[in-house]
C-alpha cells in the first residue's frame, strides 16, 4: 500500500500499476473502442449476407439432370458456413448497390490490423494508412502515432467508421427492400446472379 508518509517519488505510480495489473484506464478505453469497431465491421458483413439471403431464400428450382427440387443459397466455400467477401460484393452489385467502397475496404483493413496485430503499426505503410492526423493536431509529439506503436482510435473515430458503414447499409437496404417488401416487387435477376457465380443449389 502506498503511504505518503513513507514513500516518495513515483512509487505511487508503481503501486497503482501493480494494483491494476498493468491495465491503465487509457489501455482499457482503447480495448473497448477496438472491440466496438471490430464488432461493427463484423455486423456489417453479417448484414450483407443476411440481406442477400433474404432476397433468394424461399425459392425452389428444378435443376437439369438432378432429381427433386433444390433451394438456392449464396455460393459458400467448402467447409465454411458463410460466403466469401467477393461473393457478397458481387451479389449486392447485381442486386443494385455498391458495398465495396474505399471507406469500407479501409474499415476492413483496420479490423484486420486490430484483430491480427492488436493494432500495432508495424511499418511506414501501415502508419500512413491508419494515422489520424486530425486527432494528433492538439497532441504533443510523444502521443503521435509511430511505427511500433498502436493505432490511435478514440470515440469520435470509431463512431465515424460506424456511421460510414451504416450509410452503406441504408443504400443496400433500398435495393433489397425492392425485391422483398416493395409493393411492386422487382424481379430477382436470377440469370445475372448465376452468371456471376453467386448461387449454388442445395437439394431439399
């Protein structure tokens, strides 16, 4: 226990460090922000999958040289339960919306950095891509992003990324709604989806 009558200097810092196991408040805040951002990007991908499935689910087809009817689903790699990113992007493009914007690709890259490198900026390329110069404007040089350090997040930046993803979702939702819920539903472009290799047939 730190006793001001006994201890001096920076020993109280060491005492606090030991009591929290090295988890300082700013470290905890960064972990929360990183978790929110990673989950936001994952939820975005889950929306793209579910909304595309909503368009094609419930349809049954008869496939030449195969017995019985087959249901349709998005093409999924063997051994996986969800389609790949390229399939999601292509399917939504065919359905009438753009979901692979530069901002989305950047957010996915940031999610990868946070997930697989714990946010560490390992080279100048990463520093250039993920540096937030606006956030550094009022900070001293010691708190600027640097190679070997962690990417700077902050609540404002995290909310900005989530808002950007939400705007893409709103755009995609308009197209999906027209196929599923519109008063005059649009005809699903089966031929285009099949030609783009977005569909596969599952026996009933």
